């Protein structure tokens, strides 16, 4: 019995360590994505050739130059950001009015009225 419990304890500790590592990786990815999404335009406008190359590499692959236009096949999560951008901007514009002060009693209405900002599905899907 003692061996079984010790083995189970080791397994649980290994699982916690693995999940902690995954959590750190997701946090790093989220921070990098946020920074690129917020600052890439400025970095590109004022950065050197190497900075511009790094921005393109971080966005995706299959860079294609047609005339004066560059197209990129966006990687995850930038593809999601591009698809949801207009809907999120509309919701943010609605939220930023002086009449929309959110209180605890209005959170349920907020979630119902702004589905993109309050996505129902976790981006870090995991099995039960």
C-alpha cells in the first residue's frame, strides 16, 4: 500500500511539474503575441532591416511578394487575431462610452452582449 501511494505521489508531482511547464510556455507565447500585436507597426516603421525580418518571421510563413505587396500565411495565434479584429473593435467601441460603466450586477449582460470579448471556449483546451 505504501509503495502504491509513493508511486502515485511521484506521478502526481511529475504531472504538476509538466503542467507548470506548459503554463509557463503559454504565458510566454501570450506575452510575445501581445507585444507583437501591439507594437509591430511601430517596430516595423522605425526598426532596421533585421527588426523587420524578425517581425515577418514571427507572424507566419510563406511570404509572397506581388508587386509592392507582401502577403503572409499567418501562424496561430495571429490568424485568430486577424479574424476577430473587426468584431472586437466594434465591441470595444460600444464598451468605451461614458454610459457603459460596468458593475458587478451588469457583468452577465456584458457577457451576453459581447460574445467575442467574452469567448465561451477556453483557448487552452484540455481534457477533463
